[in-house]
C-alpha cells in the first residue's frame, strides 16, 4: 500500500505521494516546512493551515489545485482512506493515517510530544505499521523542558540588561513557539523580530495565537535594543546582521544544542535545547503507545531506532528516504522561502 520511491513515500492504489521531495501529480503534505512541503505539485491535499503557509511562502500558485483535509475526517481516494491527525510539530502539522482492506499505516511526518502553545498536540493512533521520523533517534538526545530553557534565556536577560539577546530560531514554528513560551513565562516587553519571521508570525497571530507586542528590527534603532530579545533565522544569528546590536548574546533554540561541541562550533553563547521533534524517550514511548507490529523509519538516526525495535521484539526497517532536513541546521531552501519578507 505504501512504497519508498526516489520522490518519497508512494501509495500506488491511490496514485499519490506523501511529502514528495520532487514535483508529482498528487501530493499529501504533513506540514509546511520546506523539506516536506515543496511547490510545483499538480494537486495538494493538506490541512487548512499548511495550505495557507505554503501559499505565504511560495505564492498562491504553488500548486495546480488544492484541497483542505479536515483533521479527523477520512477522505477516500480510490480504495484507500486518508485521515489527517495532529502531529504536534508546528501549526497545521499532521500525521497521515492510510487505511485499506483492514490494514492501517500511520505516517507520522515530523512530530513532538511536548506541549506546544502554538499548535494542536500529537494524537497517538493505534496502527499495524507506524512510519516514524528519527531526527533525534539516539539515547544522548533527551530534551529538557522548553519552559526551563526559556527560563534560562530570561535569567540571562535579567543578569545582562545592557546586552541584546539574539535568538536563532526557524522562521516557521520554532520562532513562534519561543515567543509564546516567553509570554507564558510572564515577559511583557516587546519582542523584536527579523523581517524573515514577519509573515509567518502574522499568520500565527491571525490564527488566534497570542504572541504579545511584536516589533520589527528594521523599524527600530538597533543601538537602543540593549536588554531586549530579538528573534531571527539561524543564519542571521551567525551573520554580520547580529553584530550590529549592543554587545549581543547569541542564543540558538534547537534540539542540536544538546551537543555542546556543536554550540561552540557555531559560536553560540547561550544554547537553548528547544526541539520541535520527539527525543529518544518520546520516540520509544510513541512506538509503544501506537502498538504497531512493524516500524518504518523515514529519516534521521534510523539505524539506532531500528536496532532498539529489534531488541523490543518489533519488526523494523529504515527507509533511507533522502531530501529531508534536520532541525537546527541552516536550511537555505527554508530561509529562501521567507526571503521576500525581509
């Protein structure tokens, strides 16, 4: 019912791909990140939020036609039923449940289990085959609470009121989640953002997600931003752009910040371990919870997760799909999609 192909996961009975990495006739899209949601497909089926995000990033003509998938409502294509279920990754993100002739396969897309005030939480779906990501599929990746990491940021702002705190965070999902967590922690001052974050942030606000007062850096004298928080794409935090603020503290919100050597390599003074992917413990807990007899691993640290499944008595296989990125790595495609906002 599902096959790995060079274009991505393919469902022959319905003649449709899931998160294809090249243009295809018909595509199901799990969420709006550029490594999963690409322009140029003939037709796209996705949640309303994901379709809106794709239109914001690629323009209204990003696909020949589009159809809204309402979470929880089955859509029949040929002999196959597809149902979109919240994945907890970013706004509009979904797992895709594929059912036919008594067989149920769940393609997780990217997902996390930790609470996120900016999107619907992950809903585990019992299934026969579970297709999971494994971005952080190694035991070393055990993420602390995101609220605790934001508390570290705010403590640094308190201790160094003369320094601008620049937080590198992906423009879609991570940036807005960090803003929301900062607000939940009681921070009421304006948050300043890079132009590349503006469009998606405005969309989140239009969807009813409270982010407080947001100001554009471009409309502000940077010399006056000592003691303020600035959120920007990861590449901007590493660029000359970030050096024009008063004695900047460079922070980076990513699951990869668990690896201190990587933080040092990138010159990150304040690493914030905030991930929008499941960590090792949550990957294992999810596999147990969905009670699938077979596990397929699409991308990330597939070998370690496949090995664990074997020790747990589960049949498992890596799919070796290419074209999907890892959280926290600078993604030129991702940031180019937002360049028009700068």
